[in-house]
């Protein structure tokens, strides 16, 4: 009997897997790691951390994510696939605050140990769920201390990137303002527009801010888009040296601008450590060990003085294949 139909059938199955959610072996040692999106530095760093921990624990890492940050349905489908395949664990960076609540509850009901990283969900920790988050209060305080010292305690600062739909952004902004008020009363916040814009739109906002505030001494960019737009606006205005830009985010382009002096410093979430610890937490749960319900990791300020240190380069690394 000809084996040609069977071969064609296998090819069809493989092609279906590639075009849909991807196939993986149904073994009890697979951890699904599902970030907000693919191809961005912060999540590739988390990927590297997860692979590093997988190598230490013997767990296989299945990495997949939507190609767009706003494709919440795709992320939900990937979580549901992990549940269907009875994976050993789930690591999730949720793309939306409420939409992922149901799928995560389903994973917990299926007794899949779950670690949510970077952005919290309105689900209490425990019962198989842990959080590994960026310490947003520390990030805001760190930004205030940096800008306070850059301006020697006196001057004007603008805050760009304030997005009311992102809880972490709101927390770091409030922490920044509180620390600035407490420690640097001589610095006034002159602009804090609310927006969720692209880098091009932030460039326009930054240009208008620079033009309307001739005494502006610093800009705090609360996210990557605000940082890229502000940096471009400062270069175009010729005031890139006189106005100090402190950014929050993790993109290679931002690091290049730190090196050339366009950006003073970038405060970075330790996404590598999030991925690394998340997989270790799942391994510990599988061994029956008690694990913390919540971990907050300190952000790291990167500037010209430390950007080439090995520990900083490891944190920024996107090369998950070496692990």
C-alpha cells in the first residue's frame, strides 16, 4: 500500500501547526512562556532568562506570542492552547488588564502553576498563582533622584507618556512626583499631557513642549514611544545637550542614544530576571516547595558609566539561544 497519503497528511498537519498556534510535544516538562508580543527587546530579554532557567531546571520552554501588542485574542488563544496541552506551567505577560483574567483562572483550575510577569492582573496571588513585577515606585523614585541631581535641585521638568490605561505607568508617575516634591522642592513639573501615542505623535508633543517652555531643564519619558519621540525632538531642536532626557524602557535604539549622549539614562525593568525567576518558581512548585506569591524586582538605571558592565549586558541580552 502506498505511503504517499500518509506523508501528505503529516505535511498538512505540520503546515497547520505553523500557520495556527504551533505544535509542541505534550510532555509534562513544557512551560509555556507567553509575553505581550514578539520581537521587542524587553520580551526577548525575558525569553533569554526563561531559557537560562529551563537549562538549569530541565524544563522545556515553549515561547510564543502575538505579533502585535493589541492582539489580545491571539494571546488568549495561546493560553488556552497551553491549558489544552496540559503544560507544566504558564508564564504570562498580559497584554490587557481584564481580558486575560478568565484564561488565567482556567489555567489555575486546571492545576497549571502560573506566573504573571511585568503587569498584574486583578486576581489575588496564591493557589498556584505568583506575580513577578517591576517595582514601579522604585522606578519613579529613581527617576526623581536622577533628574533632581541633573538639575541640581532647581528647574523645570516635563513628564511625557502618561497613559491612564497602563497601571504601571500611573504608579511610576505618581512615585516620581511624590519623590520630586519631597526631595527636590525647587523643581517644578510644567507639563504632564495624558496620551497613549506613537513615537511620531510624542515627537510632536515634545516639540510643542520644548517651544513653550524655554527654561525646560529635563524630560521624563515614561515609556519607549515617549522616549523615542522626545529624543528625536530634542535632536531636531538643537537643545539635546541643555535638556536632559531620562527614559523608562528597554530598546536597543534607546541604548544607542545613551551611548551617543542623546539620552542621559534609561531606567530598565529587569525582564531577564523576570523570565529566569518565573521558570524557577514553576519548577519549585512542581517539586512541592513553598514559593513566594509576589516578587517585586528593582529596576536598573543604565547610563554611559555602566552600560558595558557584564551584569547590565546580560540583563539587556536578546540572545536566548546561548542558554
